[in-house]
C-alpha cells in the first residue's frame, strides 16, 4: 500500500508545484553545490520537540547563574512587577500549583500587543483585565521553579541553553507553528480555522525535503491508523474546513475544525497521501528512536489537549511527556548523530522581561482581519455572532504585521556534539530551525524571514570528540510519563 501513497504524493506535489512561486528569496547556503547536498554529515537526525505556551521567565527565570533569567532582588526573588489597572504593582510570584488557571493569561494577538506595550513589557496584568476581565488578573506574572520542573531545569543546566529564542510572531499557536514549517504565517493571526485552506507561495519545508528525497515525519499522540477509514476521515476533515471558511463564525463548525488540528504539519493542507506517508504515532516515534531509524527531519507534537502544557493543564504532565521523548532519543541507537531541539511555540501570555526585537517581514502578506471580509459577511456576523465580531474588531486595532518577534520562549539544544556549560545568546526564532535544515541540506530559503535567520549551529562543537556521546544523567520529571 505504501507505493500507492508514494504515487499519490508525487501527484499532490506536482499539483502543488504548479501553484508555487518559482523564485526563492534566498540563495542556497553553498551555491556551488546542488540543492539536497548534505553539508553537515555529522548530524543525521534533526528532531524538533515543540511544546506549548510558556515564556522563558515563566519556566526558566529562576535558573540562577545560567542564562538571562529574572533580575533578582536582595530577597533572592524576582525584582520585577507590572501595574494593574489601578496602578498597583503586581510582583512576579511563584505559582502555588502546577495546574494552570482556566483561560488566563491570554496569548492572543491583542493580548500580546498589550503585554509587550512597545517593548516596555509592562502589560501582563492589564492585558488580562482587558481581554479576560473575569479571570485572575495576576495569572500572567506567575512562574515555576526547579521544584516544579526538575527535568526541565536539569536539561537547561546540562545542554546548551538558548536564552534569546523568541517566538516568531506576537500571536498564538497556529501562526507560530506555521512559521516553523513555512517561514511565514501567510496572514494567520489567531487559532481560528477560517483561513486554513491556504498555502504559502513558496511552499513548506516538507515540500523541499520531499523534492530532494530527504526523509521527514510528524509524530503525534494518536493511533497509527493505516486503514481505509483514514481517507474517509481526511475527506470529512477537509469538507469541514471548507464549510468553516464559508460560514466564518458558526461555533459548532469552528470547534469541529479546531479539534482536527492535532499536529503541526496540518496547519497547511498536507494531502491524504503525505499524511499516510509522513504522519505517525508517538508509539512509532519511540520505536524509531530506540532503533535509530528516525527520519532526517522530524517534528514531535504533544497532545494539544492533554500533554502540551497549555492552560489549564498541569504542567507536570507535559514535562513527563517531553522527558520521555528526550530520554528515548538520548538512549536510542541513533543518539551519536542526532540533534534534538526542545522549545515552545509561544509564551502563553506569561511574563518575560526581555523585549522582543524587530524582525524581518517574511513576505508582503499582512494579517487577515475583519476589514478584509466582504461587507455582507460582516453584516451577517454582527447579527448572528456579535461577541465574535467585537473580539475581532478589538484585534483589528493592533498592528497586523510580522515585523516583530513574539515573546521569548525556552529552548535547549540536545546532542552528543553540544557544547558543555554553554549559553547561546544569538537572536533566534522558529525560523532558525528552517535555517539549520537549509544549511544542512543546502536548500533555498522559503521566505525573507528564514533567509535572514541565524541557525543555532553555534551550540554544537564538531572540532572535538562529542562531549555527550555517553548520555548524561538528568533529574526525573515530577511525574512519570504514563502513570497519571
């Protein structure tokens, strides 16, 4: 059956190729060699483990003596605060529970703009009072420590820590994960599924890898179903997306599509054949990691509803999932030539003290807002879905450009070649992963953003014997994966 899917994939790629812009914004890293040439043979497997919704300070701000965490006061506690709407200071505080608040803080485009406040980073309380007035106002000022996240703190103390890794845009999950795979959000500014039938002009990194015969996969926590029912479900899912793109507001349809987004590659239409060939279960990831048969490039997604660390989840569950995935890689047969990158798609609305710097705009596509919709549809929305229209209009007041990074997020580079006791302070974002892939296989940049990005290769040392060829011992996570 696999050969049938491979033929279908070729057909899908030929059809997709007819709609893609042929020009690329950047040259190959080595123009003298053909695209697909392996320029970094020491690394055979690149694994991206992207979790959800936490800022650097929120998780690693108390990692004393390593990286740019919280500025501390004489009492050893964070010397940072944000004022509430009445001008009262709210100091950063240690969360009393690892279970997060419901619906707070917010990482919407509007909330993030209010939080960053032009680089002042002083709106993490008032944003909640504005966007989620029924929620606990100080939720965004909370943080956790090594007591709460022992595995993550051990990981960040052992392997190279990137303390200037920013999310790719000042918005939520879907736009940022689109940057990871395409170097652009292609106009998406929210986690609503109204515009998920589009495709970026230059394609995605998966298109480039397939075109040059480089293996890739997206693993996520579902059954690895290879039955004919897969096609039925795929067709049903795409029909629901098309219906949503027409109705743009019907709550039951909208929620149904959101439930279908269970893995990163699905944020641009992937096609039935490529789903069958490249989308696998977490059980399969564990097998591939154990046997050293991981593809050249892979993304590992948690369950977005249970293990991702998004609120209101218990963050210990996500840590247990990540610890299991990292442990499988470190003790698998392919460890000697693997690089795993652990990071977060965006900040989840949690405080960080480092202002996001300006970023190169990926293309000429601005964010899609209410103003871009037809007049009759706007009138219908005002009558049928007034609360949704109010939210959208409020977001319309914020800049809808991709000329700034989002809030800083945790990132650690895990590899035998990792530099010991090293902090990487280059300005990086999710398109730095694209740049790394492009530099390894001599591929052209997809957009202006990844063409300008720095890769995190500086965290690795290929001039000396691998410092971590024998995997180091790391602290156990607060919960054991699979025991809850």
